[in-house]
C-alpha cells in the first residue's frame, strides 16, 4: 500500500474531526461489516465516517487499524478499491472508510469483492443520496446495510450552536406532554440568554447544514449551497446515471428552479412538459425521480383512508428550508417554509397529504400547519388532529408550537 494513503488518512482525520456528535452517530452502531451511509452534499457524511473510525480506534487517529480514503483524491488514483482494501488488511487493518463511493466507476463490484474476500475487514462507505445498492450487475442488497443521514434537526442545531444538551422526543410524547417539554427547553435556552423563536428563525435560514458554522456568513453559506446543488446535478447524478446528457442536466436545473418558484407544486404534467420541451410524461417523471433521489426535492402524496390508492394529487417541495430560501433569495412563502420544516422533522414517520388538514402522520394523526392566529375550524370534527403553530413559544391542548417538532431526532 502507498504509505501516502496512511499519511493522508491521518491528516484528513485530524482536519475533519469534529467533537459535536449528531443523533445518527449516537444511535447507530454500524455493527454490520459493510455499511453505506447516503445523504446529500454538506450534510455531514465525512464527519460521521471519521467519528466512527475514531470510535473504533478508541480515539487514536494514528492507529494502523483504521484507514480513511477519499475516493476522488489523487493519492488514491492508480489503485483499485480492492487493491487498497487488500493491502490495508494484509498490514493488519481492521476498519476502512471509503468516502464518496459513487465517484468510483464500478464501485458496487469492488465492494462485493472486498466483502466476499475479507470477512474480517469492516467497511464503512459514504455516497450520494441517489446511490442505489442494487444498481447494476453487482447487487449489494444482501451484503450491505444502507443508512440515510438527514440534515440537522432543530434540536441538533441548538445543541451545536449553544453548546448545550437537549433530549429528543418521541412523537406520541410530544402530542401528550408538549407544554411541559416546551417549557423545559425554553428554560434551558433562557439560561444561555437565548430565545426559542429567534433561534428557530435562524435555523430556517441556515441550520439544516452543519457546515454553516465553519463559514459563519449567510451570503457565503447560500452561495456554497447553490454550488452544491450544481455539483449534485452535474457530478453526483451523472456518476450514478451516466446516461444523463448535457441537455438533461440543463433541464434538471430548469425544473428545480421552476419548482422553487411554484412550491408547493402540484404537478401539471402537460404544463411542465411544454415548459421543459420534453417529449413524453415518462421522461418528465424520470427527471422528478432524479431530483428526489438527490434529495433536492421532497414529494408528498395523498392517500385514501385505506391507503390503497392515490386520492389527492401529490405535492412537491424543495427539500429543506435552507435550500428553499437560498434558491428564492429569501423571498419564500412563509407557509411553504413551515410545511417543508415539518416534513423534514417527520422524516422517520409516514407522512401523506390530507383532505381535512395539511398532513396525516403514521396513518392516524392529522396536522394542520399555520401561524399563531390559526384556529381549529378545518379540523375541529377530528379527534386525533393537532395544530402545528408558528410564532408561539408554547401551546395548549392540541395546539403545539411548530418548532417543537424539531426535537423528534
């Protein structure tokens, strides 16, 4: 093995190590010997890989038992992934992290060979959110465990920004005890001289991505976020779907921009097809799938009470509040931002559109989202219905502060 790889690994581990540990690293053990972490750019995959390696090595970043390999680094060029893993294992290596695996042509075949050849070697890889482990001729679905790393929750943002500790809350507990929970959180923030609504406004602008705290500049953050969108479409998607052409890339960007200006967007296939000059609806739906796979948009569908058929037209949102505001230059509709926030915080729950309210959660809870003047008129006839209300610190009965849903993970 190139000695430069060990040196590079140690340097990058030291450079990218962060003391703050997110929900994922605290609650996900990665015990399987082939784990793949996917997620959009800037969400913290590299930091997670490095924290996991250091946990494995009990904090020793110079340990020869661990190796961090950035796939696209020039030091790794000229060697196959299998050759790197083989040499590392022969030298006593035990745990290897392969970052941005989707950038390597034939990655699935190489991972399959590594898995089958070195049963005592632990492999943790990261890749684009669009990565499919069953893609191509080398199906990894029976070998790899796939994990999705999401953006920072409002709770994590508060912890990182203010150096405090706050507990996550189960959804059922939130519904039952939201007044008590919100008062406890507000008390913790008060001791730090912070106000919950002010912190929430900041989160909606820049709190979804942990790298803001390294930039510490909103204009630069939004510019970096826009660049990441371009890289996701121009590089990551093409690496996974090589059939994408320059024309397709241009139309994907055009479609994303169109959605940002129209959200919440209910697809009118004929209108969008004409706007993009796409010949058939099937191609258009494929474009939407690419954007959804890349975590640039979120699609929420509506279902009947028995959940057996689509009843309401689906709605399409830009993926998260930070991205939405960056793309619209902070001119976003406040109601849309609220809904996007709630959808993101409910990522570990089933969510669908609802005729009576905005969303139905886990097939049983109806939630209506709104500002502090929002009333129960639309959902008063429902027993399991709640208001998620913005601009209030604490709620009462079935009226819950919107920000509190940011404590679900």
